[in-house]
């Protein structure tokens, strides 16, 4: 089978701006208290929409519309049977108002903590590991910005064919580091010469629109030569003016300065069976804008915006020199620019307008005394490749890799008025990650084995002119290492299969962790990579034609993860503070999942996850004791679902369904649990969503209505910031 290199023809630049978390931009800074920064700290913009990471404009190598033949090359069809993976088929969600984060959040072992409304960040937690240890990919190519956050909800779910969730495992064919797992978003394939689109409207003046179009010219039917041209685009807008509660002021406030919009346009051309099996050329332009809002105090003027351009060239060839050998290669170039405007001369210490400070000079609203009129410029090159050889139908060898280069330049007209060392560095980094995997099937595929090894090389450089980074002693940092994995699946009988896996994986420190971010984080060039030994085991049971039940799927998974040299940010140093390697963590837990087709009209689903993450040893330097529960990670959560559907209700080829979805998340601590009287707790919550959908003409036209948070309960994913309450969304979807 022809192997598809993990890339798309159209380079879709989405300005998904990463935001900060509480005190810093680091999701691991869960134990920080604002008072620890200085003796007389200024109130900080401890919010999901803070602009400390405006520089992270993410380029998505993926969101294209390609032909049906590419469905054959999907890696999930041939390479994941022995792996710890959950495949979420999103075709049934194309007509719904669900986002990618909401769809993924319904899977066992996955908890996505969202901040803010549309445009807010999504922190992905898989089996107790989150942030930088969970990688987001589009068609197999990493697209996250290295800080563990990405506004994946900008991508319309209409454009997604399926979502592959790899748990505690990063396949070697995905050329990236990471230990927690992978969210691989596989884009949709349009039929030849067709148009698909959608429009949705909802609470808080939220609008979303998407359009995909493709036309095919047949040049030579005997040689199957054709030219495909097309366009993929989307638009998102929301006022995000919902009310939320904040313990900082013990009150409920409205996010009055929280508008967000983004749009993307990506044309492409495919040449089929000319010189290669496929030659793909694409381009894209994307733009986003955000008004910034805080959780601890009022912000009225601070904004962020960014735009990006992308170009790509892809080549695919099967039967390269000999039968069974196939290859793919891509070249992706992108450039982006992001701007932060924080020049207000009024600073609000709280939410009312009486406790303020007014100055003739800019004060800034993110943190008092640190105004910004900043521009971040980035340039990136991505070169992914894939070479595969099939010895026969049961044995194959795959070599995959990714070369990635990123450069960054920073300018700020208000740098001189700042009082601390907070000027980000210019510089570049590049990496080469390469993996080799061997897949074997024995005894009519009843026994399957996937063995892999992966090598990593990273080089980072910072321009330290004018001693911007005061603690930096070496302007170049080189990192190299390797990992390996083994996964096996044994189908005992047709209805029962056992799985087991092991992976030695790692995650290299990011640029900000090593060189500092110029605002909160100081340089730490001696940081070591985080490493983990992940053990997983599971059982799948599939039964059909049972009494009173049409079909039943049961699944149990256990996991045991041993992590070394976990990276934290120091809670004791003055601003800026360095990151450091601690003793590591131990995670153990299990998942249970059940899916029941009661009959052809009723479906029931349920899953639960328990994960216990604790420190492995004492770290007396930073006040961490052995066996302490690692904070800011949900320990127990469960999902429920009921769907009733029928076809040919009013007309031939129509379809009608109603559904109820619910989630319960138990309470968990935001800081290290040292006392039962701690106030920083994320409270438990039980939320419910209901929806109705109707389609006609074999799903060519559909309408959906959803009510989120039916009982309007107060729910949190993050301390100090409640999520939006009851909200409605309606959507019209068409396929021509």
C-alpha cells in the first residue's frame, strides 16, 4: 500500500496565540503564589488571555482538501492495531456544533482544560501528562508551538475526518519528542469536484463559517492524469462576553474586553500521475485578533494580533525503484508576525474602577510598570519525509523524519521604560528527529508487533547582545538523545484481544525554558531533558447479537509511568525565575470504556479515568516531599452519552437524532496538597449538554441545535476562572 507522508498540500497558517497560565506561561507552575514573586508584587494578568506569549504564532501544516484516494494511506488503518490509541471518527460530528477539543475531551484518559471562550488556549492532559509533553499534529506533522498550548478550536470540525489519540505513546513515525502522547488531527477528503461548507451562530455573538471546494480536470484518462484545484477557508468570531466568577475578588464579573476573531484562506493545486504519483503545491494566509481580559483585575485596552503566510510543496511516489518501496517528501515555508499593544496609562488593581493608578506615561495592563508595543517576527522551515518498504502483506519497515528550523526576532518600542530584565531574545533553533519502526503480523494477524527506535537532535541559539539574558553563559545549546518502544497485540479469540506496550521517551527543554522568556523566566542552559518509561496494558472485548443488545464494546486500560528530571519553574527566586530539573513523578491509573448499541435506534456510551500522579522522591531544595500528589491535574473524571436516532422519518434518506452528553470531574488541588484547609481547589462539577440534529438528501444538508451546560452550573478547568455557563449554538451544514 502506498504510504502517505504526514503533510497536506495547503499550508494553513492559523494565528493560534498561546496564552499564559496563572503566574507564568508554564502549565507546570501550578504551585506558584503571586506573592512569591517579590515582596511588593504588582497584580499580574493571571488569565488565559494574557499576552506574555504573543510571539507564539502557530503554523498549521495541514487543513487541506484532497482526493478520496488518500484515505488508503492513513496510518491508523495499518499501524495502530497494537498501539495504545483511540480513534475518534468525526464524520458524525460534521453537522454538530462540537469543537475539536470538546470531541476529544469525551475520550477516556483525556482531559482538555480550556481557558476563556473562543480563541482561548486548550491544555491537553493525557494520563496525567500535559502541556509540552502532549503533541498536537495535523496529518502527522507537529503544529504546536512548543509551549503545550494551541487554539485547536479554530479548526472547524467539518474539516476533520478523524482524531487519533495516542496515549502514553508517541509513535516513531511521528517525528517529534514528547512523553504524554499525541493528538493527530487527520483532515477530511472531499469527493471529486465538490463543495462543502457550514455556518453556525451561538451565544455571546459567536459566529463560525467554513468552506471547502475542489474541482478536478482529467488530462489523460488512460494514464489517470488529472489536475485538482481547490480552496479551504474558515472564519471565527466571538464577543466572548460571558460572566464568570473569580475568587480573587469574590465576585462575578463580565468579560467586557474579550473579543476574538480569526480567519484562514488556503488555495492548493495537485498534479496526479505526472512525474510523481502526486505533486502538491499550496499556499495560505491567516490572521487573528484578540482583546485581552484578565481574571484578577480589569483590562480595557490591551490587544494582540497576528498574521502569517505559508507555502508548501509535496511529492509522493510509490513503487520507487522496486515494488513495495514508497516515499514522500515535503517542503513547507512560513513567516508570521505578531503584535502586542499594552500602552494604557491606567492600571486597575481590581474589577471596579475606583482602585486605579493613573500616569502620564504608559503603565501597561498585563503587569504594572511593564508596558509593551512589541512585534515578534518568525520564520520557519519544515521538511518531513517518509520512506516505507513492505516485504509482504504482513511485514513492513518505515523510516520517517522531520527537519525543522525556526528563527525569532523581537522589537519593542517601549523597552527602555521597563524596570526589569524582560526583553526576549532573538535567535534560532533547529532540530532533526528521525524514527524507524518495524511492523510484523503473525498467524493471520492474530499476533501483531510494532518495534520502534527514534533519534533526536536539537540545537538552540540565542543572540545575547547587550546582555539581555543576564544569566546566560553559553549562547548555544545542543541536545541529543534517543528513545525506543515495543507494542504487541494478541487476539485470543475473535471477540477478545490483549495489548501491552512500553516506550522510553523524552521531551527536550524548550527555548524559553533554556534561555528564558525575557519576562518571568530566567535562562537555565544546563537543563536536562525530561525522560519517562511508560508501561501500558489493555483488553478489548467486542460482542454482538446478545440478548437485548445489538452490539457491545468493552475496554480496560492500565498505565504506569515513571518520569525523571521533570522540569518545574523555581517558586522561590525573584523575577525572572529559572526552570530546574526535579526528581520526577510516578503515575499509575486505569480507564474503563463501554459502548452499547442497544438496537438500531439507541446508543449508550460511558467511560471513566482514574490517574494518580505523585512525586517520586524528596526535593527539599524546593519544598517537595516524596509521595505528594502533583497538583493541577484532574484525578478522576467520567463521561456519559445517550443517543437516539432514526432514518427515513419524514422523507427518504433523511436522518434525525437527539442526544445527551454529560461529564463529571472530581475536585483537585491547584497547589501542592500540604493541608486540608487549602483554598486553591478546582471544585468538582457535573455538566450536561443536549442536542438535536436533522439532515436530508443523504446528509447533504443538515441542521443542528445544541444547549451546553444545560443546568447552568459553575464549572472550572482552572483556578480563578469559571467556564462559560449555559449557552446555545445552532449550525447549518451542506455538501454539494
